C-alpha cells in the first residue's frame, strides 16, 4: 500500500507561503493540498488561481486543489492553467457532475468528487470511469483545526468497498483521500478504514518553531511511522 500525505496550506503561514510549500515538501510531504473557499458554498474565503500560480514554481510536487466553490465549472480551466494537478469538487456545487469531471480531465488534471459528512456516496456510482480520486470529508468544510467526525470511518469503509469492486472489474485505480482532523494519533485507524491519501492541515503546519526550517520533519516522520504498521 502506498500512502500519500497532503498537508493543507490553509494552516500555513500565508506571509511566507512559497517557503512553507518548499519546506513541507522537503520535510517529506507528498502533495500540497490547496483549499479554495468562496464564502458562498462554504462560510470562509481563501485563495484562488493566482496563488496557485504563485506557488507552482516552489515545488514539483502535485498540487491537489480542493474546490469548495459554487458554481464549479467557470473556475476549473483557471486552476489547470495555474498548474493544478488534481482538482476535486463537491457534487452539490455542480449542476452537471459528469460534465464537470470531464471538464477537469479535458483540462489535463486528475478529477475527483468530495463527500461532506452528510453527503451519500452514491453520487459516485455512475461516474466511476471519470474518477481519479474520491475525497471523504471528516469535518464539515470551511475551516481548518476542527475535530475528526468518527462516522467518517464507516464512510471510508463503504467507499473502499466500492472502489475495490470497481478496480477488480476494470483494473483501474481510484485514490481514496480523507480530509479533516487527521492527526498522528488517528491516522493509523483512518488508514485501516481504507484511506490511502491523507490531508493534514493544523497537525502539520501547527508543528514546530517558525524559525526552524526543519520544523515539519518530525511531525511528518511521526505520521509516516504511524502508517508503517498498517
Ligand atoms: C476544511 C479543509 C481542510 C482543512 C483541514 O474545509 O478542506 O483541508 O484545511 O485542516 P485540519 O487538518 O486542520 O482539519
Ligand atoms: Zn481540503
């Protein structure tokens, strides 16, 4: 099993964002998770394609854009041009989910659906062929630093069963990502429930002293060693 750790820059120091991105990847992270909020679909406002473009030269690691915006389609090509590698969106925020997935893939990115705690997984059933990743939210979207909702574990197991059945039938892989409240002390349980890709915001960027360029090494090593026993 290959596990990916995707620190969410929502909890990074925005005054030093380029440095934060480079440091967290140098410390052993795999992806950069990029949370886009519009103060409409979710009650918070964050960053857009300009910031994605600005951090693109700071790393060769994949940029995983999590769109918490409504509508979705208008902004997709802008993120593709800004260097996004993966783009995920919430099915409730798109009028035509199949079309939006196609649009993301036609823009040259990997595509995924995001499931809020109360959103049923059957939104994925008729679009499996267009999914590269499924993202299960373990908090309600909008803010970093919230507590993990335990019901997400059953949802991960359900998503894992759907994905494994699909892979057995087609040979095609779909990643299963979790987002919200992931910490060193719960990541192993989350992995056992079926996740292979882990967003962690406050757990990673809250670690260590601001002046230490190696400050993310130990938290990332701890997350990895918790996963090593799986
Ligand atoms: C919440 C965001 C998350 C958030 C995770 O809407 O999608 O990516 O940054 O932060 P933590 O890991 O602190 O829960
Ligand atoms: Zn996110």
